[in-house]
């Protein structure tokens, strides 16, 4: 039988935990189980949109991204105090022996979730094309470039083109043509894949499977 891999496999895996009964879980263990259930439900709700089987809702995607980010990073780490394995828990002991790796995945989830929230208005598809235009510059004085939201997202995700030095144009009526290069859009679908990959990696390393 062919095993599912990647985002789809992860979504199915976390959906399967929906039947998890929290009987026996108390205190911080119950609190983190509740937090993980929130993340599971958000990923389940976003999955049909990311697969194109449900209408894309930018507002819902953005809100989900911010909620995921709120549960990730330092917030997630506080739910795993050293040795908290009492009662019903699927946490592995190596969370604390490999704390740096666990922390890095929690922070990676936060960064990607915030990127998803910001990229939601770009739509589902990823457009990694670099666009360039060459046209004469007829302005006597240089204009300050406007902030490009998509460029800010590109910087966050590591795709931003390097900035070039700014030079004042010569004081002539028609000046030499200038080339402009910029990243257009980063689609929410690609960032969602990164989030599912991070969660899948974390589960495979730090979560015990169900018997």
C-alpha cells in the first residue's frame, strides 16, 4: 500500500487525533492538548481551500495564520515544562533532551504562520517570478520608493531580491533607462505547505504514535 506523504498525509494524521479522549489529562498536559486541538482544527479547516476543493477565503486564511502564530513559538514552549509526562500525553521524553531542536520547530511554525497571515491577500497560488521593467526616467529628482507589502513577505520567507544602491539621477530632461526588479507574490498555498511540513517534522520526532 502506498503511504501518503507531505501536507496531505499530515492533515489526515492530525484529523485522526480528533477522537482523542482527554480523560486522565490534567493541568499543563490538558492545556497543551487543548492548544494542539485548536491547531488541528485550524489546519483541517484550511486544508480544503489549500487543495482547491473549497472557495478561497483570504480573511479566514489570515485569521487562522495569526491564531496559529499565537499558539506557536514561546507560547508553545511554555506548555512543555521539563518532564511534564504525567497522565495522558503523547509527548516524547526527547523533547527535553533535544530542546534546541524542539524550540527551533516551534519558532519556525510561528514565523511561517505569521507569513501565512500576511500573504493571505495574495491568493492561493505562488508566483515566484521576478518582474523587471526598463523605462526612461524623466523625473528631475528621485522619488522615494513606496513600501511593497509583497516584498516584506518575501524578506520574511527569504525570497527577497537584494537591494541595489540608490543613486540620484542626473538633472536632465530625459535620463537613461533604469531596470527595476521585484518579487511579485508569494501564495498562501506554498506557505501552508511549509507549515504542514514543520508540524509533520515535529510530530515525527517528538510525538508518540498511538497503539
